[in-house]
């Protein structure tokens, strides 16, 4: 059910992501992403980190990946993680499965700190992160403007 993403998954991944781009403040991206752009993102991430998908009956229902936290070399053992689910398949434990699997793949890569940024409010994402051991470490107030309003972003951290 959980496997590494491939280029062929890019249309489904873009479809899931674009729902959040166009309808929510979960991501601060504001324009849809094409499957070709998503292929490139997958390729760029997979050079160093995992990009996982959850597949059921041939359909991609969600994905999770890790990316560099900051470009400076001293941050090389810190990542930021993301998880997105098909909105019709939330609340089924898929996000928890994806995130748990992602953490297990990060440990052998000598990742020390994992950061999760969560646009506020988002109790579901907070609950997911905290259930896996993430601790709230701060809040940036009104750092994003999307869908006609200022959005706060909270940060959660887990030390592996």
C-alpha cells in the first residue's frame, strides 16, 4: 500500500495537491501545479529523501515526503515533512501510516530533526503530528496572505 512515488504518479499527486492549492490555506502555493511540474518535484526530492505514496486498488489516496529544511550545510540533518491526502479519504489513518513510514525511512539517512509547518487553524494536522511525537515549538503570526486573509503558521518538531 505504501511505496516510493514514481513519475507515473505525478498526475494523481498533482490532483490531490491542487485541491489544497485552490481551496485551502494548507499550502501557500496559489497556482495549480501541472503533472510535469510535479514530476520534477518528485525527482528533485528523491535525489536525497523519500517521497512516498499510499495506493489502494490502483488509486493514489495520499503522499508524504521530506525535503531540506534550509539550504545551509549545518542544517543537513534536519528536514521538513509534508503529507497530503485525497480529501475524500481523510480520517482513515492513511496520513498516520504515511508519516510513520516516512519517519522510519528518515532514520537510516541520519536525519536528526523533523519539522512540520502547519497553517492555522488545522486541528487535524496538529493531532496527527502530536500523536507521532512532534512537539509544538512556535507560531509565526500572519506570515501568509491567502484566500483573502492573513494566515498564521505553527511549527512542530520531532527529534529522531
